[in-house]
């Protein structure tokens, strides 16, 4: 056995974006009680671990990724009693919970920052990065300089995200220990681990040099700072090693060759990371000229590269969507005629590639990008800041900006969950939802799909159960059989005499192909069609977006 068997390797993770999952108190905003009310749904779906996007007290400039109190709950989401109740109910139903750890930065409303900006002598001053003058040409992920002026002390502080999200100074030992104490607070409550927000960015080069030549604006330059591994090892020793918990780091700017240094089997840092190689590029300029979507060959290349780079020295993750990317169906599937079958095909790939899979809420019913018709319909600080710079200051066309945003904006993934075809998709009884609904909820919703045996939702359930039945889905080697083909993603998974053949047609046309090896005693485990044409030879034909999984010897 090449891998040790661990629960988080065998789990399917499901991300909940609380603001958009379920509203229990009719204010148009999802909340913790809303999540608790849907635990039966999650259990029935068959997922094992819930990743909850931030639920902490926050002025909500970046939807909770700007935390003002790590040990309290965002008012709109409820109370600590609601959190405890949700956690207990998840555990009673055999589900685990990981929470978001956002410690690259806080909100400017956090007590630490309020203290720090009150005077240069304040003991919390050094929890953040301060300079008398702007020291370099760094830019923020959310537009403009990464340095903001603080009026009260007349100095500049670093913010890699919005200016209301000042970056923490991890060099400060007191700060690090305050973070560890906060992590222990949540672990003592019984949470099962953390998803760590932009953890690759925490360690800054304290010389604060300019971007290197020819790399101006390359945000990945901020990643993998000098002491990142030292800090993660300390965090592991002080906190993580004391619990049977799991960690997954958001690894912006980490290259495949660097992955093992974060997730090595020696267990000194993190269990897993997730990379950005196939994420939608969203530098400021993309809001005028979005980059071309990845081709299937590029996508396969990225997955193959990460599979090889981590190998048996650590453990991989798989995702195609989250709250920071447009919907996976809109990116890689078909939202028209082949909507159902292509959503199921993507489910097949997501849940059969090697690595722990991360599902994102709503993908299990085939939710797709919404159609935002004006900038005011968006809610995202990234869109607003980019609009200010690109349109208001630089004079680019607002139509061009809107068109690009409709392709790349994060809000596509943040529209409310579509529970049924009633008013507001059953998400809230309020008159208005906090972000507009995707108007396809009348025909894309949970209630309908629960009833339809061949729905996308029921396909996900089948696929998840299949993973649980055959260890080869989890521990099997991965062999890409057609790395250079832009039409089908065809691979084998092999583990202790059990072999899988996974076939996925990524096109709206029929594809035929042959194998140069014998596929003995094949059994069709799963198909996304109602009927499959079965040929008794080595030749296969896949209709548009068809997927099949065979077990063979
Ligand atoms: C990554 C999070 O996923 C994203 O939503 C957030 O805006 C930034 N980090 C800043 O916390």
C-alpha cells in the first residue's frame, strides 16, 4: 500500500457559502440555522465533510473574509448558540465540519487594528506592516496600490486585498500565538479542521522589494515567503498536531514542484493544499480582457502535473468550482441542450480523479452563471474596485467591463441556492435576496431533482456511493490514456487488482476511439445516459458529453 489510509483522503468535501445557502429568518441572507435545517439534505447527498466559508463577525466588505472578531459570529448568520447547535447536528448525522481560517489579514474593524492604528507606540502596532512612505510598487488583488494611508498615525499599512483588509505581520510572535489560541478555541468546540485562506501569502519579505523585473503585477510573487514553512510548522506543533483534524491550504502562487513542501507525508505542515493553475485568472486587466478558458488538453496537463508532482509523498485535491470562480458548468460543460448530461459528466470527473474532491454548493443540481445586466446587480468588492479603476478612472467602456464580469466575476457562484421553484427559489421568505437569483431556478432546483430518478442530483448521489464502495477511486494510481486529446478525458485508475476505466466526452459531438490493450471482463459501473450502446470489442463510441465508468481486470 503506497498510502496510509486516513478519513480525509476518503471523504467528499462540500463547500457551503453561508450567505447563499439557506435563510431561516426572512432577511434575505443565508444563516447558520438555515444550514442546520438542511442537514438531512447533506446527509442524503452522501458528502462527509462540510467546509463552511467564514461565519465570523465581520463588517462584510469581502463577504466575511474580513474578520473583526474571530471568536464571534457574523450578526446576520446568527449566534454562537446557533453555531454549537449546527455543529452538534452535523456530528449527530455523521458529518464533519471544517471552518475557514482567514489569518493573512483581518478587517480594519478588528480590535487589533483599531489599537494598532491608534498610535505608533501601541503594543498592537507591530501586528500589522507599517511604513512611513510607500516602500514598493506592490498592487492589491482588489485593485490599486497594496499600501493605504492611515490618517491617525500618518503612515502606510500593507493590504494585499481591500484596504479594509490589513495584512497581519506574522513575524510578530505574540500575533502568531494569538492566532493559535483562536484556532484552539474552535478545535475545543469540536470542529474537525480548517481551510486556510491564502495561507501561502502569510510570510512577507520584510525588505519589501519591488516586483522583480518583468514581473510587475504578478501577484504570485507574494506567495511562498521566506518563513512560510517555519510558521506552518510552528502552527502544526502548537495546534494541529494536538487534534485529529484536517487542513487544506488555499495555495495561491504555489507551483506544483513546491507542493510537497507544504503537504509532505511527514505531517509537519498541512494535509492538503489546492492550487490555482486552472482557476479563472482575475487580475485587474481581466475585467476588460478576460483570458481564454483552458482547453481540455491544458486542463489535463495541469492535473497530470500535480498528480506527478505530489505522487506518493503527499495527497492531492480536486475541484472545478468554488466561491471565487464562475460556475464549473458554465466553464467546462454546456448550459444549453446538453446541460444535464454535461453536468453529470463533470461530476464523474470531479469524483473519480485522484485526490480529495471538493464540491461547491449548487453544482450538484447543475447551477450555472447568472446573467447580471448592470454593475449595480453585483455585490463583490473585487468587481466594484476594478470598475472604479478601469472604468471611472481610466475611462474603459462600462459595456466591455460588464461583459467581462459576466464571464469571470465571483458572484456567479454566490447566487442563492435553488431549493425549489417557489418564490425566491425557496431560499428565503423575504421579499428580496441579498444577491439576485439565477432566474433558471424554476427548472433547475433541488425539489424537482429529488423526484427525478435521472436528475443531476441523483447522479451525484450514485457517484458518491460508488466511491465509497470501491477503494480504487481513492487510492488507485491514475494513468491518463489520451493526454493530447482535446475531446475526451480518458483514464485508468488501478489499485490492488481493481481497475477502473473512466471515459468522458467533453464535446457536443460523438467521439469514437479504440484501445491498444485488452479490457477483460468489463462491468459498466456507471453511465450518465439512460441507455448505453454496448459494443463487444475494443472500440468505444461516446455520444455528446457521455461519461462511463467500467470496472475491468
Ligand atoms: C481567498 C478567498 O477565497 C476570497 O474569497 C477572499 O476574497 C480572499 N482570499 C481574501 O480573503
